């Protein structure tokens, strides 16, 4: 069962949900950006510069969170996102390498 913030356990992470989350170019960009940064990097959701409204950005991060790709933590008046690198690697070995080898195209 997902925790109170909607983060599934690694065992609950489903391939279909992960692939659906990654099928959107903006969500793929978020994951690819975090995957290229050092483990443990936290970024505010606004720091990705997604060209969408606040409500749409919130929706995208909810999809990523519920798929198990990111962990979101409240830090004061902002919400930080961190890639769940160890959980992703244990559940879907090699997925992050595939993403790193096929970086996001911000023009999409």
C-alpha cells in the first residue's frame, strides 16, 4: 500500500504505470534530468522549467510519484522531487541506464 504521500513500495511499482509515466515527454524529461544528476539530488518542481500551468505541473509530478519514479518531500513552501534511484534499479534493473542513453529532447 502506498504511504500517506502516495509513494508505492518498490514491490508495488508496476511496469505499466512506470512506462505510462515515462511516455509523456515532460515527465520523461524530469526523470532523465534527475537521472543525470548525483544520487540524492533534490530539486523543486518549478526548477525543471516545464512550460505548463501549475496545476498541470502538479498532475505530472503526481503521476511520477504514484508510479514510484520520484519521491516528493515538502520543504517549507516548496515541494522537492528526488529520483528513487535505488528502488527503480532494484525493481527494474537497467531502466535508468536506458533513459541515460536516450536523453530527453526538450523540444518535444
